[in-house]
């Protein structure tokens, strides 16, 4: 006699940063872009440091947004 046991498990959650951010940028008269993600800043960084790092990274990925106006920025701890 053979017995089979089946186990299913949920996939491990994706690793996320310690903070969740949302940034909306505008190129007046041309485009509005809202992006979001998670980020773990180095020890001692300020909110401004994180903002500048995220804005710089977006500008590197999408050069047309490097000089865009900031319409909205939020940075919160990524926990409930």
C-alpha cells in the first residue's frame, strides 16, 4: 500500500525595503509620471537624502524626467 502526502506552501514574500515611497513628477504641458517602490536608506540618512537618491535614480532611468517638477512625494515606514 502506498500513501502520498501533498504539501503546498505560499511563495516567500518578496524582500522589500524598510520604507515605501510615492513620487509624482510633471513635465509641464507634456507629461505626468507617478512612480512608487520601497527603499532602505543607509543609517543616518534623512528624508531629504532619500528623496534626492530616488529622484536621481529616476532621472538616470528616464533622462526626460531628470529636470521634472515634483508634484508629490511621500515616504513612510513600510509596515502596518
